[in-house]
């Protein structure tokens, strides 16, 4: 097995490797190659013996990072690409899809969830764990009434994403999205999604909506 890590800081890279080594006997330290030069990543991938690329698509910039991901996926024998980064906005998630990234894991996810996503991606599945978003401007995003998946849906709703876009981003069906949206609206005591952000500037209004 060969896993290439690119664009992560030395500390983050070591943390990812440690999480994977502790999660399963499937991984050995020699399976990992930490590469800083995008050209070297391409050279390794072109040899056809890379099983997975773990990268931060925001480094050195989002455009450059996503361009590298697209170049990797254009190869005749292309390994899956897992993005591991701090997501700044729903736009980054949607652009990551356009960059042909297979899986995305927020840098704040727990090590066991990262390890599970890596193993699932190696098996051909897509994992999109876009993590907690307490720092975003999404109203009510810290509501304990919402499940983690419902918070992800709410976060994408804040960007006026359609049900189809949400389904594509989270790799779930549109019917499942409809159920999540209905649950979010019910828990936040609003009748339609447009009401969620109509008065997002007032913390008092947000409190009343939760009551």
C-alpha cells in the first residue's frame, strides 16, 4: 500500500499518520510518503502504484490545490483523493466536488472518523465529513437540538444550496435531504427555509426561534 500525503504541515501530517496507524493493522509507517512538491506527487501517481492521496486542497492556494487534484484524477490510473483541511465556506465544499475530490474530511474531525473515512475511501466509497461549523455565520448552528448531519444541511442551506446540490455534496439522496430539511425547520420552529436567514443578525431573534 502507498499513501501520499501532500500540503499538510509536519505536525498535521504526523497526526494523520498516527491516527491511521492506531486505527488498524492495515497500515504500516512505510506505507506513507510525505511529499511537498506537487510535481513529485504527479511523478509518484504517474507510476501507478499510489493507492491514496491525502491533501489539503487549500494549499498553497485553493486554485492551485484543486488544480493538482484535477490533474491527479485525469491520470489513466488515478488513485482516490481525500481532502483533509479546515473548510472556510460551503463554496469550498462545492468547489472540492468540482475538483474531482473523492472524499473530504474536516481537520477538526476526530481521529477515528478520519481513519474510517480513509479506509472507506480506499474501498471505493466517498466520505464527506464537513465537521463542526461554530465559527461560521450560520444562525442557530450551535443548536444542540440539531444532529451533526442536520447542522451540515443547515450550513449548506445558508448558501442557498438546492436540495440537489446538498445531496451531491453530502453524497446522500434528495429524499434524505428533504427529510433533513424538514427536521431542521421543525426543530428551529420555522415553516420554510427562507425564514431561517431572514433575520440572522439578531441573537435575540435566534433565541426566540429556538424557544
